[in-house]
């Protein structure tokens, strides 16, 4: 049972990293982090990316659990699901810790 939950968690985190692997989606995450919830119109403003392309990227991020969309009148407003970023950060911290430990073992080996 624990392994199944762990595998599910790994799979979900892999979806987040895959979604963040695209430059446009990464920029959208940064904008949502800095400015809070925004409409597709605001997310598109000042970029060369079409509304349709932004919508497609938001859907990919939504399926990874990074963002949530809601309707406000005639507009779709998107907001970041920060907990999913925290999950990704946890994995990066874990990987960093393992690398630090491996480098420390190597340093100790070389010095002896």
C-alpha cells in the first residue's frame, strides 16, 4: 500500500516537472506567482503568444495540478496551486541532499 501511494506521488510530481519543462509554461507560473490570479487576456498581454496557445498551456498545467481555472463572468481566471510547487521543491531538495552526501563521501575518500 505504501509503495502504491509513493508511486502515485512520484507520477504526480513527474507531471509537474514535465509541465514546468516548457519555457512558456514556466513564464506563466512566474507571472501567476508574482501577480496572483489572472485572466487569459492579462496572461496574453505583452507576449507574442496567442490566447489559444496560452489556453493550451494552461490546460497542460491544469492536468499536472499546477493551476486552477474558474469563470468570472465571461472570463476564465487562472490561479496557481502553490502546493504542487512545494511538492516539486521537496523532490529537488531531496535530490540536492543526496548529491551533497555523495560529494561529501567523495571528498572524504580523496582526502584519505
